[in-house]
C-alpha cells in the first residue's frame, strides 16, 4: 500500500467546531460513565459482606457497560462526521455489543503491554498499528481478528503520522487529567472526534493516479517526440 499522509490540522478543524456545538451531548455521555462508577462504588461498599464474588460481578458488569457506552460514543462521532444529528439515546444503542468490544479492548491492551515489557518499541508499534480497531469495530466489523487486520491495513503507510497524533492526544489527555480530571470532559471527546476524522481520511478512496499531472521531464520528452515525428517524411 502506498504512503498516504494524514492531516492533524484537518482533523482538529473538524473536531473543535463539532465539539463546541455538541458539548452538552458529550458531557452527558461522560457523566453517564461517571454515574455508573458511583453506583459501582456504592454497591461494592454496601455489599462487602457478600465478599469477592459481588466485587467481581459488579466490576465486570461496570466494564461491560462502559465498553458499550464507549462504542456508542464512537458511533455518535461517526454520525457527526457524516453530518447526521445523533441523540443521547444513541449512547445505549450498542450495549449488547459491550462484552465483545470489551474483549477487543483487553486484547489490544494485552498486546501493547507485552510489547512494552519486551523492548518498549514493539509495544509502541503494536499500539499504533492497531489503534483504529475501535473504529473498525464501530464500522460493523465485529469479528475481532478481522477488526485488527483492518486496522493494520489502514495504518500501513501512515504509521509515523498516527504515532505523532496519538502522542499529541496522549499529552492532551494527561493535561486534562491534571486539572482535577475536569479537563477530560474536553480532551476525551475532542480526542475521539480527532481520531474519527483520521479514520475517515484513511478510509477515503485515494486519488486516481490517472489524473496526476505529468512531470516536466515527461512533458519535454513528449514535445521532443512530437517534433521529431513531424520532421520524418511519410
């Protein structure tokens, strides 16, 4: 696959206006996750007498729920990228896929952690190569193997660009977390919107080679050929 550049500027110019316009929707989604965490803590503390079983069941249920909400957030961002008007109810439309999406997240985290423990660079490479798995999943590819394969295909030829963007978003979210975590209400939706546009850029059909302008050397050769042909007697 040929090298295909990706534009951080284009992604941000899409993400920022959309975020400002739909700030209430994104805040509601993140508050939903926060509320689920509060409920988890209340139930776990109140049910301490039931031991580790309740703790494990509640945490697993929480992770599955959050995975489903995250998938809903990806779908909301995709809809906004398509010019549609998503609703808050769309956040919960993909909860049945929460278990499968959680499995994909765990697999991705496992690969990255193992790579980091080995020589660091393999973990970074795997993290970038499969960074788009969530968008592939949200795009309808729920087979985990093919989901990661699609991410690898899309990132091929754009690894360096993706690495720079992911590093910038990591720093952005660390800054958001440092502001008493309140900054995450800005940085998290903004990051997802940016990556949504990056995914759109990589899945857009490449420009046809046939419409590229010929190079000056090719033009000179064509003119010379035409001149010689006109001098040769027929």
